[in-house]
C-alpha cells in the first residue's frame, strides 16, 4: 500500500516542481520563440502522457494488490484497444513533429537580408569578421593565418579587402536585424552558443557551418562554447552586445578593415626595416 | 540448398519417440510435438578447477563471470561519477581535481557505463545465463568460442583500466571521442590514453562478436522441441534483437577505432582537416571530422537499444510473473522489439542535429526518430495493461519494475523533446541531454538489472535475497536517482552546457548552485546505497534462507531444471518439451494460477487456455 | 526448388508457409548446421565492417582538397618499358578466384569422404591464397618504393595512401587468417581428424567435414570482398 502512496507523491511532486520551479529558461532575446512554444507544447502533451501513465500504474497497484483467493484476468490480447492506442499515439507524435519540422525549415532557410558574421573559433577563444561595404566576406584558408592576417583571408580575393575585423571575443550586433552566423574553426570542434538566442551549431574545422537568428532585445549576453573542445572548454567564453542601429553604426565605424590592418603591418615592417638599417 | 549437410544422423533415443514421455495421456494427438531435428549437443565437462571455474565452457559460469567483471567496472564508473559530482556540487573541495582529471573522469565514466557495464551485463551476463535455460538448450552452441568471448572482454577491461596508469592518464576526450580534439594536445590523455581506449574498444568488439554469434545461433537453431519463436519469453526476444543490433552496429565502431588509431599513430588524415595549433599548421589535411561522427553514431544509436531492448524484455517477464497475469499483447510486444531494433538503424543522426552536417538531414532523422516513439509507447501501454486487473505482488522485484516504468516513461518523453529537431537546438549539449539519457538508459535499465538480480538470484545461488534490505535498496535508489535527474532537466533549460568543469560566475548558473549541491549529495547517497545489494548478497550467501524450486511460481523453462542451481547441461537426462507460451498465468479452470511451459495440453484439458 | 523434407518436417509453400516454417520450433533455418549459420551471420557482420570502410573511402575520396592520384598510372606495371595498367591486379584477382574454385571442390570431396582429394585441394587453395598475399606484398613494396605512404604520396591526395593501405591491408589480413586456417585444415584432413571423432586438443570438440564448408564460406566471402575492393580502388 505504502508503495503506491510514495509513487503518487513522486508524481505530484514532479508536477508541482514543474509549476513552481525557480529554474527555467532564460528570457528569450531572439526570434526563436517558436522553439520555446514547441517545447511548451511538448511539455503539455508529453507531461500529460507521463502523468496519465503513472497514475494508471498507481491505480493498478492500489486496486489489484495480491490476494491469495483472487485470480488475475486471463486475456492475452485486445486487438481493438491496441489499435486505438497505436493510432492515438501516432496522432500525438505527428502533432509534436509538425511544428518541430516547420521551425526547422525556418532555421535552415536564412532570410535574404541577413548580415553575415564570420565567427572564428580556436582553442580557446573567438574572434569575428564582418563584411565591408561590398556586403560580402572574403574567402579564407587556415594556412594563410598569420599576425598580419588573423582570419586567413585569401590576399588575392577582392571581397576580403574591406572586411571588418573584430579581434575581440565580444561582437556587437544590430537589434532586429537577422544575423547569419558563419562558423569555422582552426583546430577542433566548437559551438557558438548564447542561451538567450536559443540557436546553436557546431564549428567544424575544414568546413563552414551556419545558422541564423534575429536578436530582438538590446543588452549584453554571454557566449558559451557548447561542444567539448579540450581542457579549456569550460572557460571558452565570449560576449555579444546587441545595440540599436545608431549605436551599432558608431561601433562599426570604429573597427579596422583588413586593408587598414595590412597597411598597419606593412608600415610596421617598413619601420622595422628602417630601424634595422639605421 | 540441396547440398545441405545432413547433421541429423545420430538421433538419441528421445527423438525417435513420437510422443513426449508423459505416459497415460488422455489424448495423444493434442500433445504431439515434432521429434527433435538435431542430435544431442556434445558437451565438454571440465575436469579441473581451472576448467570448471576459470576457463569454463558452461554458459552459466561465463554469464556469472561476465556479470562480476561488468559490476567491477560499474563500481569504477560509480566512483568516477562521485568524483565528478564532488567537483560540480562543491568546486574546489577536492584539491587534486583539475580540469584534466575532471574530463578524464567524465570520459571514462561514460564509456565504462555504456559499453563495459550495461552492454556487457545485459548481453554477456544475462544473455549467457538465461538464453540456454530459457530456450531449453543444454548450453550455448559454441561453448569454446563463448569462453574466448569472456576472456577477450576481460582483456579489454584490463587494457581500459591500464589506461589509468599510463603517462598522461586515460583519455579525456568525452565518451564520444570526437576528432580532431581526441588525438590532439589540449585534450588530456591524447597520447597513450586514447590509444589504449581504442585498443580496448576493438578487443571488446571482437570479444562481443564471438559472444553474439553464440547468442544468435543458440536462439535461432538450438531451441528445444515445441519452443516456437512465438513461445519464447520476451527476455530472449529482447536479448536476441539487441544482439542482432550489436552484430551490425559494432562494425562501425571497430572501423572508426581503426581509422582513428591510424590518424594517431601514422598521421593519416581520415578525420583530420587542416589544423592550426599554437601558430603552426599540423601535418594533417583533407579529412572529415563529421565522418567520424556518422560512424560513431551509426554504432552509438543502436547501442542505446542494445542496452534498452534486453531491459524491455526482462522487465516484461518480471512484470508478468509478479502480476500473475499474462503479458498483455505478447505479439505486439515482440513486433515492437523487432520494429524498434530495425528503426534504430535509421535514426543515428539525431545526435548530430547541430553538428554541422547537411541541415536537410534534420527532416528525415526527426521523422524517423519520432516514429520510433510509437512502438516504444505501445510497450509502455502493454506493461501497465499487464498490471491492470492483475494480482500484483508488491515485492522487491515488482518495485524495481514500477520504478522502471516511471523512470523510463519520464526519460522517453524527454527523448521526444530531443528527437524533435528544432526543439533539440536549444537543448542539445546542455544538462537536459544529460538528464534525459541518464534517466532513460542509465537509471531505467539499472532498475531492470536490479529487479532481475532479485528475481533470478534464487536460481543462480539457490537462496532468497533478503526482502527488507531489498526494499530499502530500492527506495533509496529510486527516490535518490529521480531527485538527481528530474531537476537536472531544468539546468538544461537555463542553458547550462554539459561537460563544464566549472561555471564561474555565469549568470545562468548562480541561481542553480543550490540545485547542484543537492544533486551531488543525492548522487553520493544513491551510489552508497548500491552497497546494500553487495551486503545483501554476501549475507544471503552466508546465512540466507534456502530457496525452494521455482519460488516465484513462474512458467518459463529456467525454473524447471533438474537441479537448483542448474548444473552443466541444464536439464538432466532429457530436454524439456514445450507446449505453450510462458505466460499462462491465472488461466480460468486451472488448479494453480500458473501453467508451466512444459505442461502438456492433455493435463490441463478443462481449462480455457488459449492456443499459443 | 523441390520439396524438401527434414525428418518429418515438410516445408510449406507460399509466403505464409515460409513465415510459419521460420517461426516453428527448434530451428529457424531447417537442416542448417550451427557452424554454418554462425559463419553466415559472422559474414553479415563482416560485410558491415567492409561497407563502413568502403563508404568512408567514398566519402574521403569525395572531399579531399587535392586531386586523387590517377589510379591507372599508379597501379600500372612496367613490362619491359611499356606500362600495362591493372596487370598485377588482374593476375591477383585471377589467382584468388581460382582458389575459390579449388575450395568449392575441396568441400565436395570432403563430403564424399575422399580424404586425399580433399586435402590436396585445400592445400591448393592455401597456396593460391599465399600467392595472393605474396603479390600484395610485392605491390605494397612497389608503391612504398615509389613514395606512397599512409600519410602522403607524391601523386595527389594523401588519403589515397591511407585508404589504400588500410583497406587492402585489412583484406589481406583476412586472406592471411584464411591461409593459416587452410594449412591447419590441410593437416587435419590428412591426419583424419574429421573422421575419427576424437576430441581436438585445442577446442576439445569433435571434428567433422562440415568445418571445411564453413571455412569455404569464409574463403568465398573474402573473394567477394576483393571484387568490391578491386572495383572501388582500381577501376574508379
């Protein structure tokens, strides 16, 4: 008897925990509210099934406890009941799958007006690159990476010249403008993840992966690495600052382009050579 | 097929009789069972201590050997989990704990628990012990290969454990061993540690293949007379399907292990793209890290079901016996097991939704993944419908089964979150995933293992385990484990990523410090509670009550051996002849509330038993 | 297929009959020796191993940064000074396929209890296998001499050497295991182990001629895999 009661308390406790939990998702700051909604829907449907199944089990434990003088029912199968349950489950599963697939379809189709951000990851840090006035990022290669070319941009690619380099682990984004995050890594797997934006994707060395979101809340957010990348994984943090258009433009104008950076290094080199000659 | 070799030439006396030996049957026709197709199995009985207990060919001894070795590794895994929880709940308390150590413990805990503990325990332990007994065979069909299988496993475990003592320590690459970081510096144990891990895995696969061939052929070709496929206990069905999965999934692991070994030792670039490390471009280039993930999860997802299906099967039998009722919808249960097994080969990339693979795969794998929920849900319904209108003994075994249902349904539902591709995006690589898979393939199968231990201990040792201790063991484990993993889902919602040695002052974590401490304390208690079982077993072996034959009044063949515990050859002079399925409980009109599988129809002619 | 009878068991016609036969008691594959069933299932598992290798190879070859070497040049053999593509491979394949033929004959004579013929044919198979391995050693050393290494080669993508040595090596390993067993079985046939019903010193099990057929299954499989490797590496 007490077994059934304890099980009942566990189920009630679970439901109460879910209702009164102080731990729940962080306030969303991007367009992926659909993900949250699908989670909520799955919670209702799935949680309902969980509670129903467990309550039925507890009912059976109470009602059909062993008695020497009683016999269980003998009924190997009930085709009709099994059919009903199968179809009901299938229906429920479809109801959950449909919104999931619809949102995934949005997730993999990036809007045309999204600004591209090249996120470059290494053990253990981040840096970012934005397209310049031409709106296009230059192509890159790991082998090109050097002090005067921190992103490995192909020097003969005309699109690369005006790329804006953000050699910091904090990137600024414009509020209410879709961002296409292009991820690449120079060593191992990483994952650029901001819990408030909900979205994530692995950065895989040797290839460029992507995802997109639209930040819709001005503020500062912490970037976490969400794919295990070695000893420093837990400390691999970065930041995002979502700003209004005006603030963002100011920030953008302060950043250095690839051309400027190359020029600075060339000057450094020339100065260095002059010094050496003297 | 006309050149089939005739292996039926040497019939023993028993097969020439048309009838089973029950003399004086009322109606010989309804008791007819076809004569034996295959002659008696040639068994080699060991003569010395070594042949009887160490290099033994008896599947039951091998099963116990597997069980004990797996439990040993399981205890190592448990201790590692304590150390991890110590760090997560109380950072800095254990002074020796560096990030390197933490990641090594995470990796070894995962690999040990999934492969060397659960897989070996279910298939090697329960499989070896129960298959021949349940299908009515004298032994596994290739006893010698079976023995080699265990010793190969033993060596694999030894190699794995050796990696704790090599320079650099064991690998800390995470149990998924994702390249490139697995074999690069910056990951602990990227030298000897990972090599030993890969060697150990390869040995495990080879050893397992030997065992798996035994389990499959014993079930397919060595059943006793009258034991049709649809009269096999669900335990056998579960282990059988899991073995098929293992035979087809482990090759992918073997291949990926070989390729990674070459990447490590010979500097090939199967999985290694161009890599810039410490300002220098390494000697690698052109490989594909995602290829490894595909290979790994082609093994890894069936692996989940390799653990789950035997648990499904065993728990079905336990519930049926202790609810004194036939398993509800037996045929549905069988087809669900087979269906889940088949589907499990088409869902692997749901572990890779955010891995950077072609995003269009997401649609396909989300759909197949959610389809698999349907047969799984049917199994759950059938378990609770078996309880319905039953005559349920609330003993320790049944408690474990009920605990299994609660944890499995909970973990299954969270699986629907993670399988549904876009819901997975915010939750993947967070603590939600940890909570999900521990609930569904850690705690739930563990509940079944414990239930099975309490259920079959009287058969293996001939003594009954202490009920009171068993109940304490159950309640502490169940309530403790539930309170570890249920709140943990909410850590995932907050967005706490997994495999974090320390969270520092991230705003996501500050609110969850208390929860982490609570989880850690619960983990210490649950881990310690497992030693109640160890104590119970030792106490029972010393002073326990002697078990009567068939103490649970079950129907399946393992309880109808000539001696308890069964000796080599299992069934004495004659193999049993089977006339019915193992679930004839509470048949109206029968004298007892159970009819053993060996009971001929003519002996229970006045009952309303259905033909199976 | 003609009606088959296995001691009072008649196979039933049609799909339904097949289903009920499959699900019947005792055995699923009627009249199939345990060892043979085991070998079939092992080979199925092994098929997955080779499939994983070959699929990885296709993926690897499809995604390299550098061009794949021109295989008809790399694998050609110089006769005099004329490069003949695929010459060595053609001979290797021929030898291996021939050894499959001798193996099949050995199985036949084994069942006929023709100890001598059976023994000589197994020996011939073993020699064929050994020749194959020898030629593979020759090919490997030729390639290594030309600078092909698992981690790189002068002709193109470094993965060429990696996959080539790994997959042909893994296949060659299979052949070598087969050759060792063929020699052991040759000895056992001539010594009469399959007729005397004495327990073996190693496995403590009694011998039987069916073991030759089981080894034959393995040998044919190794052959078949070679055909695929041949097609994937040398013809692609």
